[in-house]
C-alpha cells in the first residue's frame, strides 16, 4: 500500500508540473460583435497606418490617399516628453499622443538596461499604447499620426518622484475632430491614468483604446521553455482569470463582459486595464522573428483593443512586474494574475516568508535554503512518524509475505481469501503497526512541497537573482546542470535509504528510476527549484539517519516453515505429557 501510494504521489507531482507548464486556463468561447463577423470583419475597418493589428492595407492606402485636413490645434515638429516617477521611466510622443517607452528602473535585461515593456522590434504600422480607434478609418488615421500640441509650459523631462505629474496632448482640425489626451503618473507607482476626450463637432465620441503588441522582456527568451510567452489575460467578475496563448488567438477573438482587469501578460510582467467594468475586448497576436537568432526563434506578442461601454472618465492601467505585494497594493484582485497553481493558499504565505527572510539574508539562494530548513523542521514530526512506521512494517514483512504466500494460489474472488486479510490485520494489531500511518504523513507534506514548487517557478523575486559562483540567475536553468545532477544523486541516496516494504526487484528498479526522471525534469527548470529540492533531499536523508540512530535497525524475524511449526507443536506436547506423569508419581522425571 505504501509503495503504491508513493508511486502515485510521484506521478501526480510530475503530471501537475507538466500541466502547470503546458496547459493554460481554458478560454471563454468568443462571441461576435453585433452586426459583424468575428476577427477579420472587425479588423478590416481599420487602416494599416492606424497601427491596428490585422488591418487591411487597402483600407490604409485609401485613408492615406484622402486630402489632408487643415489643423486648428497641432504642433509642427515631433517632441518627446519623459516622466520619471522613481520606478518607471516613461517616454511619450506628441505624434499620436502615445506611449513609446515604459522602462522599469528596478528590473534589467541581459545587457543591464531597464526592461522596456513597449517592444521596439514590432512592425512599423503596429499600434502604440494608448492609440485610439474610431468608427471612421480616416479619422483613426488622423488622430494616431497627427502631431499633437503639448500643453504650454510642459518641460521635456518631468519628475514625479515626490508629487504626481501629468502631460496633456491636444489635437483639433477643421473637420470638427477634437482630441485631448491626458496622462498622469504618481510617485513610485506602475499605474498610469489615461483620460481621452474625443469630440466630433458637438458630438462626444467614445473611442476604443488600443494597446499595441507587448510585452517586451529580454529574459523571457533567455529562460527557454521555462518562461511563458505573452498571453491574453482577463478576469470577468465572479470568475477565475482566463489565459489564452498567442497561438490560440486566431482568428482574432472578441470578448464581452464585466471585467476586474483585462490585458496581456508574460511570465513576469503584465499590462492590464484595472476595473474597466463592462467592456469589449479584441486581441491581435503578432509573431516577430528575432534577428540573427540561431536556431531561428520568434517573439510572440499580443496587442489588444478595449472599448469601455460607458464613456471613459479615467482609465487606469497597471504596467509593471507581477510582484505580489505590488499587485496587491495596486488592486487586490490583480494578485490573481500570478499563477501559483492549485496550492496558492499555501504559496502566498510561503512567498511572504521568503521575502521576510531575504530582508535579513540579502541573497535569495541562501533565503531558499533557510526557508527549506524551516519547512523541514515543521515537517519533522510527520516524517519521523512515517519513518518509524515504515521500519515497523519492514520488521514484520517476512511474516506478512508468509501469510500472503499461503493464500497465493486462491483467486481474488475466492471467499476463503478473506481469511488472509483477517490474519494480516491480526498481525498488525499484535505488532502495533498501522499500515496507513506511513502514508498519511507523506500525503500531508505533498501540498507544501507543491506550493513551494509553484512559488519558486512563478516568483519574479528570483528573476535575475544571483546565488553563488556560476548561478547568476535563480529563475533560469543551471547552465552547467550541477544542481539537477546533485538533486538526482540525493534522490537516489534517499531512495536507497527508504525501506522498500514488500517491493519485488522490478518495483525496486522502477522506484530507483524515478530520480532519473526528476533529474531530466529539473534540467530545464529554474535553478532555484533544483536548489530547493536538492537541499530538501539532504535534510530528509539526515532525518532518516537520525531516525535510524534513535530507533535502531529493525529485528526481522524469519517465520518458521509449516513442518517446523508441526515439529515444535509435537515437542511441546511431549514435554507437557512427561511433566504431567512426573507430577502424578511425585518424583522427578529422569533424563
């Protein structure tokens, strides 16, 4: 029973791991906009020059061929406005009044530069963040390519490190089209507040806000298959978050609902509208080949359009890291964008503990080791009970096998076979052994192990975090495979030390094969995970040694054969008869 449970636990762990990596949350079935087809019909109304992905080049050419409209409020030259709030280095352009760069000063790429979440290797006609999409293609063309006027007195560089800062762009032409865009950033925040005001003559227009292809992260590719690429992500009120990979966004889907948040994310970063409420979503996947990459690889970006069903007063967008405390501060619902797996209720407090330890240690590698020690210390009583139970089971295993052999020729359906179970239960009772006591403690520890696994594979804290020597980044695989190999060796040692109660040679070989499977699994896993698993194995080996020292090796009694048991009974009967005759004669028996 213990053997089968152990195999089941190991296989469950592998299945859950593969599922977490490979299977995104099922997407909601997309529905078509009223009066138009899904995807292609909606996209074809937008010209290529507007930057909407999937747009029609013919429509763009037609819009570009229209005669220019005389401007009333505009500028004559392109201008960049920079806002720095301590966490973000944001660059806005008055051409279209859009965001052209969003650098995170606390996170760096492989070249040591701040990560820019606005990619720069996308097609030139791709939409920039905060482009506007109107019902008329020609009007969309103008508002996204015009040189907006910047509010008078606005410097090229604005500091928002102590007080909020805002920049206002304005455009108006002789046709009556009037657009005003206001952006506001608060100190030390990843939130940008966007207020678009669009008038067409005397009529107010409710535009669609476009976020172009994103997100940019140089380490997403460096992490190989371990890091998730861009995904569509949104949460409808009252439901779990929905994730859709770029490859499953063809044809372009359309979603409607009341949203807590909606946008795109990668393994470590996210760009979403916060609390948009009732809105419509359109996603546009874009695959961009990486120049000079061998073998050829490409980045999978996803752009999205969001149309608020009520006129936008102040749209709030979170564009930054999937750092749990940061997301929680921005909006408590945003923390659900971090996928810790089915044991998130344990992973969250473990993450808080890891960050707390790191506040003292200052190195996430050593912090993982310290937290591993604390977790194993908490599990010590359960594991000790499990080891003691397995030792007791090992001691009576020959007797168990002898009972099983006596009934081996009976079919499973034979009623007489029930006597075997009765004899086994009586043996367990006499020896004080509970077969389940070795399994239950192991099952209780599995949720903690899986929660820690999910924590280390998703936490942005490990991104770029060094440990020692060759381990420069705990979020990517060990480049020299040292930690996975050490983990595999420690797993083999642990298996050798674990009592194999009733396992035949084939089953023993299968159990010893499991460390090989784990080793290959961890070769592509983050080195922080391999470090945790290796050190946890070392602690378990140490605990097994301590348990062996405290309780000693089990005394294994070999059961007598049936002939020996009969001879013993005959001898005991003869001795008893001799003693009775001696008592009756009142004399001592002669030898």
